[in-house]
């Protein structure tokens, strides 16, 4: 810290949650039932920052509409990422990976990152939310590794404290997933 001052501590409660925005039968119960329940749980637990995955531009999204919700603009790729916070949002950035996806998923979503710079107790903290490619196959794990590298670049590009969160979809037994997690830890991240 400059001038030998003690380091400032900034605390806040953060939740990260993939709300499984897929329609039934791919997720159950139905979104019109599940989404209000999830929103009620998040509100009841008074999280300061919520990183959400799979909140695409779809019906039933209003359960999550609230002041402080940051999501990709209508003209941006539909990544399904959102960050909700009670703190002042200073700046946002949405980046699509542009690295491809399975054909069916590519019809409605584009994987990427969403960064919200949030002022917490006079300190700006970047919260970077991501959702990387799922599935175990070699093609998808290779794509997931590229997603994680791209997301890490977004997370570490600004000289402010930051939280890197989301649905990484990593598997313990896949070497490229373990390697990607080691690269994240090498940047000084602590797995919460």
C-alpha cells in the first residue's frame, strides 16, 4: 500500500449461480416456476453481488429484473450473463469469445464474459462473470480451455481488485481443465 498505510479491506457477499435457463424438458421445473423461486432465494439472502449464468433474453426473465442488474445490451451477443448488485456500477464490459459453440447452442447464445466495475466502500472492484463450454468430449474441453484463457485475460487486464466467477464447467479428470485452473491460480486467484 502507498505510504505504508495498512491495506484497505473490502468485504461483500457474492453469489454465483447458473440458473439453468434451458426450457423444459432440459431443465425442471419450468422456468416460469423456477425463476421466481430462485429470485426469491437470492433476495432473501441479501447478497451484495450476484453473478448469473443462463439468463438469456427470454420470457420469465422479469423475475430477475431489478435495479443494479447489468446484462448485455440488445445489440450485443446473447451470452446469458448478468450481474446484479446493490452497489454503484462504475463501468461495464461485455465480451463474446467468438470461438464457436455446438450448433444448437449457437442458435441462442454466445459464450463470453461480463465485467462490472463496482464501487464498494470507496474501492472499485471488478466482478468478471463467465460461462464456458460444457461437455466432456475432447472437442468441447479444448474449446472450454480457450474460453477460460480468454476470460482470464478480461479478468486480469485492469489494475484493480477483482473477483473471477461463473460456471467454468470444468471436470477433475480432464487434463486441459486442470491446466486451465492452474493458470488461473498462477495469477493469484484463491478458489473460494
